[in-house]
C-alpha cells in the first residue's frame, strides 16, 4: 500500500541541494528554488537585523528588503562562488543604510529582544543574569563604529569565518580581524565594568 511517503534504504543518503545549486535553478527561472533559499536563510537573516538594530519591526522591514533585493539581483550572482556571503553582503548594505539614517540605536533592548539575545536558560536567576548580560553587550555593540559592529554581529552572533566576513565587507581578512579585536575589547570592557564575566 502506497502511503505517499518516501522510504530511504538503510545507509542511503538523501542529497541536500547546495545553496549554489538552488541559486542556479532560481536564475533559470525556478521560483520554488528561490523560495527554498528564503526558507533556509529566513531566520538567520531576521536575527541578523534584530541583533544589528535592536528593533524588531525595522528588522522585519530590512529582512523583506534583503530578499527582494536578492531576487532582483539574482542574475548578477556568480553561482561559482558561495551564496551565503553574497546574501549577507546585500543584508549588510541594507543595515549600513539603516545605521546612517538614524542618529543612534536604542540604548536599551525591549525585554523580549533581550531574552532572545540571552539564550535558553531555565533557572530564573540564570535568565535574569543572561538578560542583564545581553543588555550590557548591546550597550557596547551600539557604541561601536559601523564597521566594527558589522564584524561583531557577523562573527559572534552568526559564526561566520573571517574569510566570509572579509568577502561580505569587501575588506582584507586582516582588517576584519582587527575590527573584531577592537570591537570585542570594547564589549568586554563594558561587561567588566558592570562586574559581569
């Protein structure tokens, strides 16, 4: 009896299509392939903007703009290169524009965003401590230069390599490392000053 499910023989691997293969198909006009790319990167992209702006509504707007821009520029993507740095490059450009358009970032995170930054602690004391640390980190991040802030968010919150960051920001790897060093030192100092290790 056919249940409509696909059975995979033991030891057989289901090949997961690469981002670049999906991008090639999308370039050929397969909108479902682009939808798959959006599905893969939807959450990381939204978190990228939330962590860069400290505002949820504005983050959602930039999230939509990023995927719209990616779709409009799809023909310019070189499918012989990695998709992720290309997409993050578009996102960083939108984020930089948002930073330039506003004089300052919010001083404090709303509680729901602080909790989102903090993690998944269960003990109420740990939740409160994590939330306070998230606030202090945010206070440091908001005061960084745009260049340092971009590297910090990409490296710390998204785990991108320095090679990927250098490609995204169109700078030498050494420059990305240097910006990260100064950003991390500034944030650590803020934590030390508040007695948080």
